[in-house]
C-alpha cells in the first residue's frame, strides 16, 4: 500500500531545541551589526555559522524509525529499584 511505502524512512530534520536559540540569536544580531558596520566577511560568516548551528541541531533531533519515545504503560506504573 502507499502508506507502507515510506514506513522505513525517517525525516531528515526534526524540531529545533529551544535552547539552541540562546546561541543562535546573538550570532544573528552580531552578524547583522557587523554587516551594518561594514565588516562584510565577518557578518556573513556569523550568519552562516548561525544557520549551520540551526541545521545541525534540527538534524540531531530528527525522529528515528523504530524507536518508540513513549515508555510502555507497565513501566510507567511500576517504578523499580533503579528509580
């Protein structure tokens, strides 16, 4: 069936971690300010680095096929000695 055709594939990118923005926003602001200040190479470099950080974070958080993120109901009910 058509639904089963993509069952083994995973998404190339996932959600961006909110804490990633803590590093990216200052890079974007710094890149824009250096572009406005006339240092074009540094500004473009900072903007490209910010985009690369976002892409890497999204790639590292992509969903993997076959891994169930939810714990089974039995594991939620009984907390063993390792808790």
